[in-house]
């Protein structure tokens, strides 16, 4: 696992650490998820892999807490297949118990497509997860087909603005309009927003002016291993 910090736009404090899966080839090169995650999804291996990611991220987060380092929350992505597993809630509860990580230090990210596959089941699953005390976020918001009438039923606290819109926010009027509308809608519904893939000061300035809550991206830090992450200058300043 590598971790990418999420930074509060107003204060510069760390609000979270997103756990991101990486693979390593025989030549010691780091492989990003795009080539291997679809294969893992098709084969069903994504379920045990996802369980390992959840457990390892929570273990690492507990270790950071024990070392006196404040990271906010650790964010773990749930795949579509994993989200629909009957044992998901039991897995999350077991991992929290095994690792000793407080539930409010874990945030689960779910894509729009996973939520819209079966809305009624998604509402039940999210409510049960929320009852455990974990935080919930919609990942890659704007790239799926979610209905706003359903969105208000989900017990989520955050919308993550997809990087495909953030990338063009300073140069493309349509991208800027979408991000503006997303942030305004999220605020009206009581959600926070995190912009993904922020790479330039111009993007950051616009997001700050629009009232975005937090950001992550190469402008601040690439995803790094846990040891490098613990040495980041913002560590210990989070909420």
C-alpha cells in the first residue's frame, strides 16, 4: 500500500490518508492499479485483495496513532464486487476489532456505479456501515449516473470530485462549471468535498475560491510508502 495525504484547503492541515494499492513486478518497478485491478475483479481475487487492503490500512493507521501521529482518517476504496459482498459489514467490524483502530478513523470510499447497482441494498449496507461509526464517501463523483433523489438518502459525509474535472478546471469552462455545481450541491446537502488530482497552483486557487473543503494530488505529494508518508511535513497537524 501507498498513501496519499488529503489536505484541508483552509488550514493546510492533513485531514486524511488515502490507501492506494500498488503491485511490484520482478524488476522492482511499481505497477499502478489499472493493469491488474480489472483482472482481479474478473477473477474474484479482488475480494481477498480488498480484505487485505482494509486490514493493512487499519493496522498502519493504528501504528501511526500509537506513534502519536495524527493523520485524520485513513480512506480505503471498496470495489464494486467487495461492496456487494454479504460479509462486508462483518469484515469491517472484525478488522476494526483486530487492529484496535477507532471506527471514526476509518473512511470507506464507494463509487457511484457501486451505489447505483442496487440502490435499496446500497442504502441498507451504508446505514449498517455508518452504524459501526465509520465515515463514508462517494469516490469519483460526477463520472457515474447517480440520481440526486437517491444521493440524499445515502448516509455519506463526503463527495470526492473526480480528477478528470479538476484537471481542466483552470482551462475548460465546462469542467469548472461541473466542479462549481458539485461543491455547491455538496455544501447544500451538508457534505464536505475533496478534489482529486490537484497538480497546479492555479487549480488549487480556484478550488479554494469555490469553497472546496480539501484536496489531494501531486501538487502536495504523490502516493508514497508508509515510511515516507510518516515523514511528510503536514503529519501531526491534522484534525
